[in-house]
C-alpha cells in the first residue's frame, strides 16, 4: 500500500496537481535550508476541521508563525468546545430561503454544509469575559490569541473539550509557543461579544485588546530579528483577504517606509485559492503581481494552486509530514 507521499510523487505530474507537489517539495527544501514557514488562513478552514492535520504540522515544527482571520482563530475553539452540537446539512445547495430561516430559528449559523450553534463557547464565555475585564482594569492589554491561550490554561478547561485535544490547532500553537496574528479581530463572533460587554459596562474599555497596528509592529520586529539571524521565511497562504495581505506587507513596509533596504524578501510563496484572476481581485492575483509591490523578489519560488483548500492543504501538509 502506497503512502500519501508516494501517491503524490507518482500521480501528481501536471497542472494543479504538479503545482501542489512542487509547492510541498519546496516547503521541505525551505525547512532543510534552515528556514521557517509563515502560514496564513482565510476562509472557514477551522470549521472545515483543518486542525486535525494542522495541529500535527505545528507540533512537528513545520509551521512557525500564523496569521489568520479572527473567525479561524475562534472557530477552532468553537469546534473544540461545541463540536457535538454542530449540525451537518449535506444538501446545502438545495436549501430554500424558508429552510435557511428554519435553521436560524433553531439557533444555527450555516457555513456551507456545517451549521454552528449560536450558543458557542457558552461553557467558557464567562471565563473569557473575566479575562477581558481583568486586562482592561489592570491596563494590561493582550493580543486576541493571548486571551485564547490564557483561556486554555484555565484549570479543568479540558473537561469541556468535545474533540480530542490533539485535533485543535490553536491548542497545538499554544503548546509550541506560536504567535497568531489576527488583523481585524473585531470581525468575528467573540469580537462582537467583546464590544457588547464594553457597551454593557462589564468590560471597562476597549483597551483590553492590542489592535492591528500593534500587531504589525510586533510582526515587523519579529521579521527584522529573523533577518538578522539570516533565517529565510516562507509564506504559505490559504485564500486571500486580510489574513494574507496584512502580513505580506511587512516586507515593503520595512524596505520603503522604514528604509531598511537590506530587508530580505519572503523566501517562498504559495497560495491556494479558488478565486479566478479578475479585475482588482487580491485573492485571484497571480504571485508575479506581488513583485511590483515589493513583497516578493523575482527569484522567490512562487506557486499558485487554483483549487479547494479543504482538499489541497491537507495533501500538502501530509507530504511535508512525510505521511
């Protein structure tokens, strides 16, 4: 019986399949050369349970820093705490507006074929609100991921888990000390809850959260430090949007705005996208366009895989893991 690696080596010879295999091989080469991989995630990858394999990648030291949408950060924990209450709708393409309203009335929010219960994280909502409250009162603001890590450190928290702990990529990131950037954190369920708690007066002020520009400064200082160590940094992008564009801009910012002209470019670039190239589209822009923005160099290994990330990402991860 062949392994996933053997299967891909034998069958993935052309088109998107060949691009997928080449991207996986180049990832391994980057690591072999002493590099690190920066992973970005848009879309609903956590709801697609990418944590089952991404957690392995993190624990194996194949992913070193992450930038994701706020939804991906929280939805990994939604799955961890409320998986048993999710509802699957395999026939989602056939749902009428009336059927969608029925799901809403039942307390479900649909993401393609997966319906997330409205009362997510109710077991721990009080705990995370207390963490926000304490940070605001003591003027000790934290990044959103740091509150998640603090929550996961609460005594007895594991009794609320509804999936195996090893399947949570956020928990794996906490264990490995991985930084998770979440630009635009207010655009998520917990961000909305945080605002409501501030309005109610339960949390003293918005100052509990360290926001986007502070995240960019933190990222810039990290990238500068990696440059001093001559550590090549790769950029693996799932989808597009703010999760991808926010961190990739750190390079032109350092070169053009801080005038640190010796700043190295990203050493590898790969994007999985189901967006077609079109007018003004970031998700569908080909990698070469990023050369004109000072994000990538002409010699940077570049891969663009036009496919479903829920299928392709686990294959690439499996190859990198040597499955």
